[in-house]
């Protein structure tokens, strides 16, 4: 054959994982015409006879040594397994890895043409060119450059010689991650049977997050038949045909379910889970199903209404007829505490989303709760101050910025109840840092005009002198107010900067 047609170069490349460590460069050798499929490996040991046990069925590949000694033709036939696709190996396929490694496969052209449209076209072109030049060499030579993983490519070619059951078993053995690699190669060479088998296997098994991302990436680079990929795509994406506006807000449903959950352990576990999904720093991508501000405040108002009803019950201002059987099953203190936990949890989500400013006004307007606070038992009413404590800490640590009117309203409404409940807050902290709370109360007071600070600091002074450690210690903030009110100029600055 003319030397210009000795090798057919195929310029397609396949993006698959790093190459197998058993594939290394090797100088090409002249193959024997009716031998089993072979694999050329580099740095072979000294020449020796091929072990018949290493020779696989047609379509498979096995290592051979450099400068091999020809084996008697009868010997490999005795070692050959029963095959379903007999025929001579008339295609030499040279795989060139991106890392410089190479691999040579000798396979049957009929099997290649029947399974891969790409190889069928290349073989036809090669034979047409050879016929026009009256070539006598029957060996078709194809080169595949820039192969990412020689082992995966070899494995994909081997699948062409398997029936459906054997192919499925092989995919089960290699697992999901490598099956995705095989799917990518199969799609690249238009190996339809391999593509369908891989998709069928992948749809039927669970995926890890890494496998899911790998599969998602593959679907962005290859287009598959919609009918064959519908089930897999249904696991990866919401169908575009579904109108998102008609779908229920999943996040809102989750929040509603949590705030009505009566099992404490389950409720706490779910709160942690959903907050992690909704928080601003979440690794999960946000979409149209995110919880909106309106949804969040709607749930919060429902919790406030429930809290008001419970406080009415605590102050004996609610008729027994309005109580349901479900309400009577749980102690009143537990039900009030649960609603406070719900409100604080919602408040934390608002703070993370920087949408808590309106809640300051909402909480400051709860005059009905303040009246019932005055008549309620200390072991019940202190729960209300837990909400105020969250707001004070958020404002002092600059996580919450709101207008002066909102800060003034909050302190005018809830500063006195906080002084009364501080002793109970110390005994039942529930994760509250008392030192941080005391510092936060003082810092929040100092954000008001001096004349308003005067009223509230004097009230604190009288209460502290009567109750001692049952009252928050705002001495540091009181000193700052005093200096700012009664000292002037550089003297004030020098004292505060010490």
C-alpha cells in the first residue's frame, strides 16, 4: 500500500478522567494478521511467548510484549473463549493519550462499523482511499489523538463485543463514576448501544454529589435524545415545561410545617436543616422557590397571633370554649415557649437576609402583649423578653440597622419588661449570652438622643439599686451617657478613649 495511506488520523478528542497508570508510551510494532485483539504497552520486559490465558475474546484487548515471538496459531485457538462476533482483526487503532502514553487495539471492522457511526465513516473512507490506489494491505489504520483516559476508551471499545446482559453487568462492576466516563466516550464516538446502556444504568442507581455534578456537566456538553434522557434529566432539573408560578412555594411550606410541629426534637432538627438551606451563606443555589419577605412575615404574624392567644390564656382572659383539645394536651408554658422559639428562628432568618427592619416596628407595636406581660407569671412572661434580647444584640452588633423611630419604639415598649425579666433570663439562658446581652442593651440605649437616654438610664439606675444582680448591669453605658451629657469637648473624648 502507498505510504501516504498507511495511517488514518482522526482528530476528535475525548474528555474523560486522567489516564490509567497501566497505559504508557510504546513504539508501534507490526501486528500479526489473524491474532487476538492486542494492547501495546511501553517498556515491556524481554521477549517471551504470550501466555494464552491472557488473551481475551474478540473485541477485548490484552498486553503483548515488545518484539514478540510468534505463537503457533493453534495455541491461541485452544485458549479462545466462545465468541458471538467472530472475524479477523482488520483494524489497528492507535490511541494517543494527552500525557504522551499510547495504546494499540486490533479489532474487527465489522463490529466497529455496526456499533459506531464515527468509526464506520472513518473505515469506509480508509477503504475507499486504499481501493483507489490498488492497495493490498487489508489492515485499516486509525489514530485517535488527545485521549484523556486510555483505559476508559479501551473499556468502551470492549463493550461493543458484549451482549446486553454482559454490558449491564460490566457497568455494575465499574460503578457510577466510571460509567459516566464511558457514557462520555460512547457519546463522542456515537456508540448508541453504549449510550443507552449507560443511561439506563445511571437512571436506576443513586448518585453521590460528586457523581451528580459530573453527570450535570456532561449533559451541558452533549445533547442526547430527549426520550432516552427524560428520566435522568427529571432527577437533575425541574422540567422547563412546568410553570413555576403554579408550583407551591416549597420554602414557605417547609417553614409553615416547622412552626406547627409539636415534636420538640424533630422541630429543632428541621429548623437547623431549613435555616441552613435558606441562609444567605448557603452553598445551595437560590432560585424562584426561595422564601420571600412577604411569606416570612406572613408566617411570623401567624406565630404572633398564636402567642397572643396563649398569653390571653395565661392571664385568664380567654374563654375555655376557645381552647381546642390539641391545645389542652400540652402545658401552657411549653406552648408559649414553642411560639417564642418559632419567632426567634424566623427572626434569625430575617437577620441573615437583612430584612428584619420591619419586625422591629412589629414587635414595638405589641402593646397588647405588654399589657398581658404585666399580669402574667414571671416564669411565663420572661419568654417575651427573649425576643427583645435577640433584637438588642442584633442592633448592638450592627447586624440590624433601623431608623431612630423604630429603635425608640422598641426601647420604650420593651426596656422595662426586660429589666423585670432579666433574673429569669439569667437562670434560663437557652443559649443566650448574658454578658453580650448586657453590653448590647447599653449600646442600643446609647444610639438614642441624650434626652431619651436620660429617661431610660434613670429608670435602670432605680431598678438596679433595688434588685441588684437580678437587673442587667449597664454601668459602662451609664458612664458614657453621663460623660456625654455633663462633660464637654476634649475632656469627654479623653475620658472615653481611656
